[in-house]
């Protein structure tokens, strides 16, 4: 029986459990004098949980454990000479057995018997049925494949029986528990609590998993390239990865990339922070409700534009515009019509990224400013302060911790931003302070190192993980620092 | 003889009444919040150096009237005020009047203590600094000390002037807010239920303070507590459903009101 069918049956039993459990509870409530502890729905849910949850757990464990068990028992029966071979060869053999096993299922019993007698013909036979085999299977493979099929069938049958039995047993157990004194509500609440905890654990464990996977690859990288060369190197020149050549000596200096990242992020913040905060102040303090209800969604539209689109905008509009502008300016000033701003440059990427960040700054700051109690504003206005004095001296200081937190979070976005810089910043890893020249960022280099056909054994690709974990560490520190500042100011202002 | 003397007394009283100087005069004041009318043609005068209490059940418009007196209703988007309110014979809703200057002359203390998230010193110095009332640090120190003295907070606060104002107790915070209002030397102080968030002891202190402030300031106070109105005010105005029911000497209002509604409210029959 297929897994989805089993799931359907369990779901039906659970549903029946809910309906019958609730009905039983209602009947008891109508008849018996001791008042039912919980409302009927809780008894129904309790029965449904018992009918569903254990069965699903068994199903999940079985689906994971059964292939592992079958796999190892088939391998135990491998001939001795094969067992002596490498792990890769054994895996390959097992793969072949798997495809033979899949092929055997499409054959008639007579054909199977024929195949077991004469394995050499199997490939042709299966080829005729539309199941390709990589090579001629050896005799032991055919019998192993037959065994594999038998084991899988047994396992599936046993699983079906076990799961449905568990569901039914759970159903009857819970159904018999229904009694006026039984506290179904508390039990169901416990189940809900447990499922909520599980959900949050999944989120945390995923984060841990991501960090761990990056870390293992990064450690592999640091075994090939010394950490100090990576963190303090001033030259980025990874060369190309030659297949098999693990000793190719590229230079992996983080500093130029980091400099580019921070420089572009800085330019972006210079654009985004004043514009964002001023527009937030306008929206929170001056705009009429009608204006606010029209402009706020518009700003949020800006936040919803995919960053790749900003990338186009930078590449096709802002970059060329700045380049042509610089040509004209230079021509007017010196008579020499040559551009001093490159189309791909720090200023292009930073400017467009700043535009992208405006809605984040303004939306977050707007919320924070609006949250400052009205009483404080009234107090200041009641003393004869003007609106702008009130904002400057009372509202903004009270909102400052939140705004600083918002800015730091925005900065960590700027540092992690990829698509705009890929298109607008250029790929030249160099260290310089002219904002009109191209520079590159950590994220751009991660993209370029992981594009194309890759083998994950050379430092040229593994460096991407080292870059990734560095970026992660930086944004993590930034966020922690943001929380620290927010907390510190909050103490001061409470 | 008797009649004569009565008439004489009446006349004397009238004369006294005519001598009274009115700090603020409200004539036909109506307030609308959007389509809803909150105040109906209120005529109420505020006497100089007197505590005027505004009483009435919730939603009767007394706070609304109070907020008209320094145009705090301007901060509410939908509010519209009609009629005429004067401060020393000047129409405060005249476009030529600067609302900022008006609020410096007519200070306000709010229902909930709302000290700024700054030090005690900065809370007091806020108003004088905005209006440029102190030329240097020494003068500012003086203003701060004098304001705290007047608000009866100096002894409690003098050693912690640079600690946050929000760290004070509720009653102290409210006296800080009063000190803050005094610091800009207003002529009138409006108080919107200044004791509703305070415990009885803090309330007693604030009431005592109001009593003392009367010699220098004209005070209008909104209160829900009949006893408080009776204790602190000389004049009382009763509001009901947006109308001014009556206004009279506090003693008279609480012993022999003219209007049945006032009688009922004071006796606790509604409200």
C-alpha cells in the first residue's frame, strides 16, 4: 500500500475519532450528572490525536529505518571479494542491484525465472521493457535484487499493518478514556504546546545546520589556505581551478572584498538614512491621515521590488547616466570629454542600494516614532514647544534606541545584499578610495566562485564558504550590537 | 429696614462681582470632533488668581473645554472650535496669535504624569530653553531650583537632579510636570485630572500645591472627585452632555446648587 494511501487512512481514522469522540462526550454530558471537564471538541481532538500521532510517528520512523536496514542486510550478503573493494565500488554495485530490482517488478514470473537462470540476457530483456541497465548484471546481483524486492514488500506490508493498527489502537484507547473526570482540554493543550516547540526547534536546528555545513566546508578551505592569509591578505587572485590540481596557488585576500563591501554599504547608508528618517518623520508627525494612507503603501511597494530589478536599474539607467554626466561635467570644466565615473562603480551600486534601503529605514523608523506615547508630545506642545522642537528634543531622543537598532539592521542588509552589487559594482577586487571606480564585494565573489561547473575540493570554490561564514559572522555581530545598543538606551530612557 | 439692607447687600455683591477681573473669557464655545458635537455654546469665564474646577460626568465636555483654553485641540486632526475665547481680552483663536506663545502663557498639566525621558533638571529646563528664558547656566539653575521649590519637589529632588525623571514615583512625577509647567512662567495653568493616577497621599500633596499656586497663577482644573473640587477650588462649573449647567462659587455649588442636575451629580445620583 502506498504511503499516501496509508496517510489517507490514518487521516480518516483521526477524523472519525474526532467526530465519534465529540459525540460520545456530548452524549455523556447530556446524560451524566458530573459535569464534563472539557468541551466536546476537546474530547474529539484528544481521540483524533491518539489515532493520528503515534501512527504517524511509526510511519516516519519506519520510512527512515527500513531502507537502512534493507541496505545493510543486502550488503552483508555481498560476495567476499566485493566486500574487500572500496566503499565507492560497493555503492555502485548496490545501485545496479537497485535498478535490477526495479526492472524485475515489470517482468512476468516466467521471465523472472528465466532471468535468474540466465542473467546475461537480463539487460536485453529489461531494455525491451524500457528499463535501461548500465552493464550486464552478475548472477548474484539478480538474486540479491529479487531478495531486495521481497524484503521491501515485506517491510511495506508490515509497515501498513503496524501503522493502521497503531491508529486503531490509539483510537480505541482514547475513546475509552472519555469520562466526565478526564481532563481532555489539558492533554490537548499539551499536544499543541509540544507541536509549537517542535516548530520552533526546526527553525533553530535549520540555522545550526546551515552554519555547520558552511563551517565544515570553510574548515576544509582553511586546511588548504592559512587563515591569516585569508583574513589579512590584501590581494584577491584566486586563479582558475584546474581539475585535479589542488596545489594551484591562488591568493585569497579578504581585505579588498571587505573594503568594497563596507564602502558600498557606507554609500548606501549615506543615501538611505537621511532620506528614510526624514520621510519617516514626515509620515509619523506631519502627514495627514489621507496622505499617510496613500504614501505608506507606495513606500512598501518600493520594499517589495526584487533586488535584481534594482540591479537592472543600476546597470541600464543609473550607471550610464552617471557616466554621461561625468563626461559632460569634465568636458565643461576641462574641455576634455572623458568620463571620470565608471558605469560600474561604488557610487552607482551604493546609490541604488541606498534607494532600495529607504523603505526599510523609513518604515521601521515610522513604526518606532509612532510608538512614542502621545502624552510626551502633548507635554512638550503644552509647554509651548513647536512641532519640530518637540520632534527634535522629545520624540527623536525617545525613539533613538529603536532607530539605531533599525539602522544597524538595515546596515546588515546592505552588507549581505547581492544582486545589485553583482550587476552594478563590478568584479574587480581592488583597494582604493575613489567612489567613481568599480570595486567588488564579498557577495559578488561568492557568486562568481560558485558559478559554472564546480568541484568542491579546490580552494577556488571552497573559499566561497569561508567568505560566506565571514559575512555571516559580521552580520551576526552587527545584529548583536544593535540589540545591545537598543537595550542600553532603553534603560536610560525608561 | 431689613429689605433695605438685603438690597444693599445685593448691590454690594453685584459691585464686587463687577470688580472681578476675568483672566479668560469663553463665549459661545462649541467644539466638534468630526461630525460629533462635543460642546454646545459654553459661556464660561475664568477669574484671575482663582482655582476654577470643572466637574461633570465622563464625556460631558469638561476636558474638551479645558483643552480649548490653550488650543491643545489643534493637535487633534478632526477637532473644530467655534465661538470666542479671550486671554486678557485677546482672542486666542485669532490667526494673528502664535499658538506657541499662547501655550507658554497657558500651561498644562496632564492626567497621567508625562515626564520626558530625560533627567529631572532637563525636564524643568526644557521649556525655558525653548523660550530662551535663561541666558546662562547659572540662570537656568536658578529657574530649575525655583520651579522645583514652588512645586514642593526641591527637597526630594535636589540630590538627584541628573537622574531620569521617569525614575520618580507617580506623585513626584506629577509634581515634576507641574514644576515643568511653572518653569516657563505661565499666567494660567490648566490641569486635566492631575490626581487621577495618584494615591491619596500624593493627591493630598498636589492639592496642597494647587492651593499655594493660586496666589501667583490662575488655575483651571478638571476633576472627577467632588471632594477635590470642594477642597481646592473657589469657583466650580458643572458640565453635562456638552452643556455648561451652571457656574458659581464652590461653596454655593456644593451646598445649594441652582440646578437639579448639579444637585443630583453632587449627591452621587448619576455620573
